[in-house]
C-alpha cells in the first residue's frame, strides 16, 4: 500500500466507512461509532477501541 493509498484509507475510516479484511488467516473489521473507532477480530469478537483514525508514529 502506498502512502497515498493509506491516507485515503484513513480518510475513509474517519468519515465512517467500514472495512473487512483478512490478516494471517483471521478476519477483522474496522468500524466507527460517534466518538470512537474499533478494530474487531471476528473470532471471539475481540475489540480494540481508538479515539481517532489517525496513525501516531513514535
């Protein structure tokens, strides 16, 4: 994924687009509700919550 593609992906998430993808044979969802963003692993419904869709690099 190029930087431009990633920035577009991040913008789509910020406006409420949902995405389903597979990573290492596991299915995941990225979604949004007012005030929070979620990354959910389908198996076991394990969910992480984030305040923003922006990537923070340290």
